[in-house]
DNA sequence: TTCCAGGTGCATA
DNA sequence: TATGCACATGGA
């Protein structure tokens, strides 16, 4: 990835592995919005405005280093795509989502977002996340920060319901209480298996949501979230109807430490080219 | 109107 | 351990 850092902005000079539409619209993140041709991304208490240009992409932010990490700009996605392309059924998905990068998202936001995501539409997940920020987040001037864990603890089930969280409101209240009792920094030192076991004990987190939190919040790439779309991909490719647990096992065995990347190209392609 | 959405919790066998 | 159902609610 070729990029340069300046005062209050990052310039991505090589767009072969960076497409802001692919990155944000591929279903991995719910905390952004589009304004004309530009995107605004919110992460925890930080903000960036992304301006796609003809030959480059400009990321305007007061937190340059944070967003270099957030957009994973020091990882070679060309090499990742080359390895994944050794598997036939990856070709079309890699071509379609060639500019995808896996974001390094804020942990709390990832927990909340993916608990809300269960059996839900992306559009409505985005709406509920936006409302949580607007109703309970600190005013940062031109935007609202995502609420701290202390603030989240004060939100009731009824309030989450009013923001559109539906039956997941009770999960959120319980999960946030659990998270407040855990040393989240310490969890980052656990291996993926241990961490998943811990996550599965939290209300509202099942195997799929746990995998998403591991991938997008903890940057663990040896996981393959199976949802309604990736399950369709599996059925297309292998022509059978295994349980999701079995699908997950087989795919992680196939992709190893690139599972999380593979999953994202496949998800984006399937969701946008449903046939 | 009906089915679906980045599924999970819980009861039952 | 595996299966089936209920769960809120807006989108398509």
C-alpha cells in the first residue's frame, strides 16, 4: 500500500487494493454515512472524511495514525488476494471486491453493532447505531462520539427498543453489563479459541456474531463467519446443506489464517450478485 | 402481503 | 448433541 501522511490527512496513492465503496459497503461496518461522493466514517470518538479522487483517495482526519491503522494501510492486500486466488471459486469475488480491506474497528462498537446485526438488515443496523451515537454519545462538535461503556451501562432495554434494536435490546443490556465486568485489554492476549469461548458466554453472542467480533474487533483472521449469505456461497460451491458449524470448520481448514479475508470477498460478492 | 435480514436463546428429545 | 420455534421490525 502506497500512502503518504500529511497534517490532518492521509493520501492513498495506489488504488489497486483500496476502494472506499468496497471497504465500507461490504458489510463489515455500520458506522459511516455517505454525503454526495464522499464518505464520513465514525469510529469510537474519532472521525474521518474520505474523498475519492481520480488517481488517489484523500482521508481527512485529525487522527492520522489512528486511521492508518483503522484502514489497515500497512498490510499487503495484493499478496493476500494472490494467495486466495489459488482457489478457483474465489476469482469472481476477489474481482468484484478488489478494493476491500478489513477494518480494525473499535471493540465496544463492534460488540454492540454485531449483537444488533442478528437476523437484521444492514440498513436498520446502521440506523440503530446512528441513534445510539446521537442520543447517548458525547458531542464532538460536528459529530457524536460512540458512548463509553459507562454511558452504555445507563441505557435501558426500553431505550434500546425505541432506537430500533427490537428483541435484541435485552441482549444488549445484558452483554454491556458483562463487558463492563471484563478487562477488555486483557482479552486481546487470549488465543482465538479461548477468546471465542469467552465471547460465547455473553448474551446475544452466538457462533456467527462471535466470529464477526473476532474478525472485525480483534483482527483474528482464522475465523469464517457463516451468515445467510456465506452459507449460500457454501451451498453453491459444495452443493450440500451441512450445518453452519460444519461449514465453518471446513472453510477455516481450507483458508487457515486467510479465512476472514476470504469470507469478506465472498460475502460482498454474494450479497450484491444474488443469482 | 409475504418473505427475508451478517442469528440467538431456550425448550425438547 | 441436535432440532425447532419465537423473537421485533423495516426492506424488498
